[in-house]
C-alpha cells in the first residue's frame, strides 16, 4: 500500500482542516480502507516466547494489554498532538478522568496547587475531597489575574491549573504571562482548553506545560461520547500515560473511534460555532431585555484584549443574564424551540441551561449569588445550526417570557 506524506511531516500541510482530517491516520491504515478501524480488543498476543522477550527488553514496539494501549487510541492521540502542536497526547475515559489522573500523577504529597475560582465544579470537589487526603494545599485565585497568581506561588507550589476560557463567565488567561510568572518559580502550567479547542487557542505555543480537554465537548462534537485528553511534551505525557495505566480510567475503543470521526470536522464545526457565538452575543447585547452578556469576543468583556490578542475565535458558548426573575427565566427556557435544555456544550446541537437549576442546584441561593450565579443567568452553547434561525428562536422566546 502506498503511503502519502503524513501532516506531521515538517514539509507536510499545516492547515487546521487538513490536520483535522488526516492527522494521525495516514500512516496508520492497515488495508486499503480509508478509515482507521475500531480495535475492539482487550489484549494482544505474541507469536512465541522470543517475541515476549523482544517486547520486554524494548526491542519491539507493539501492544501488550488493553489498559496500556490501543491502535485506535493512537490514531486519535496523534491527531490531537498535531492539532495542539504537542509532542504526544493521551486519552482518558472522561475529561474528569484527565484532570484527576493529572493531579494524582503530578502533585507530590504535601505540595501546593493554585487553581481559579471559575474552575469546573467537579474538579473543585476532587481537590476538596481527595487531594486534601494527600496533604495537598490549594489556593483559589480570580481567573485571569496573573498578579494574584504571582502572589499565590509558594516554594512547594507544583502546578497552576486553570480553564481558559472559564465556565460560565468565559474569563481568558494570558497564558504566556502566566507561564512566565510560573516558570520563574519552577511551577508548571496546565490549561483546561475545553472551551477553546485547539482551533481557537494553542496554549502549548504560549508556554503551557500541558493542555487537557473534556473531549466530550468540541473535540467529539456530536453529543454522543464521553472522553478526555491531555497533550504536551513527551515526558509529561509519559507520566500521565503510566498513571492512567495504573489508575485505569481508559477510553473504550468504540468511543475512541467516534472521537476520531468527530475530529475530522473540528475545524469546520469551530468556524460555525465561532460565527454563531459572536453574532448571537452581539445580538443579545443589543436586546433591551438582556441585562448583560459574557462573551470574550465582545469589547465589553473584561478579558477582551487578551482574547483578541491570543485567540483565533471565541467559541460557541454565550453566557447572559435576562432582565427577568427566576420564573420568567424558566419561561424563556421553556419557550426556546431549537436548543435543547441540558448540560454540556460543544456539540452540533445547541443546548441551553440555567446554571441555577443545573450545575449549581445543590447550593443555596445566597451561595449561588456569592459566585455570581443569579436567578436569571443563562448559559447557551450554540451548535452549528443556522445563525438566523437561532436568533429568530431566541427573539420569540424572549418575547414569550
Ligand atoms: C465538561 C467539562 C469537564 C469534565 O469533562 P467530562 O468529559 O464531562 O468528564 C472538565 N472541564 C471542563 C471545562 C468541562 O466543560
């Protein structure tokens, strides 16, 4: 079978769409079939004892057991490494699994961690319930505040972990500045780039030591799988790959294949998510019944300057507050016809939710308000539907509320 030049070749193509479609796959096909197969297997066999010895002595590269590797994963991992501009990547069973494995692998007992207040709620819960058992102390700072970051660092600090953009206020960190501050003190920077995707921001190029994703969101893109990923330098990825082999949160081969398929249209989908995001955000901001809109592409956003300088698009999530009370906000959600009511983001189908009744339901109203999660706050994840249809739908729903 003739092989064409893979996109990872320095002489090869560089465009996002070319990498989305071909990255990690061209040199991995087994037959004349155009797609990489699902390797639905739990183990790999050896022809004889000599092959076992050759493998154990590092003289051959091959697979041994399904918790340590799978050829379908490797196609996805190579594609992600190419898209993020990292040496290597590793997959996990979910985005949460990527974060928890990373913390357990990278934080020694008694070390210190800095995270941001907008951090994904389950990540905060893991820090509080499990990392404290290892004597790991955590400082929480305001997102995007590199001054506060510098003040929070201690001699035993090992990691700075933040989402960028964050959920739900879409705060954007100046990753190059955060890396400068952290690296001067021997601290590694990990960016949860789920809301950006490698199409809108490449944190590794800005100096991050690792990028993680909930691949459940934009990378998979079709609301049909859960997966997580980390991308970065070879030594950090080896550490995480060894850790997931022990901790066991590995991705199923079929989900890996769905992710491989979803990734082929990543660049195309992001272009539509970005267009829907900026147009709907601007339309909402001009609407008299909308109190405020959080979207980093708008000049009114506190991190607009950093976002405009470092990002190539601002994504499909728009967070806004209606000029309405709790009941009227629920009526608005119930009147919307195109977006489904539900958590998650980054898929082709638009989703809408009130953080007050979804991720923050377990908090009292006072606790919610302290976090800025008001009764009229709405998070809209725009899919790839036509912008005009989405705007017309939001218009009739606001009128109906
Ligand atoms: C969804 C999400 C996660 C968790 O990922 P799962 O795939 O649901 O485990 C982590 N971080 C961010 C920013 C997310 O949006």
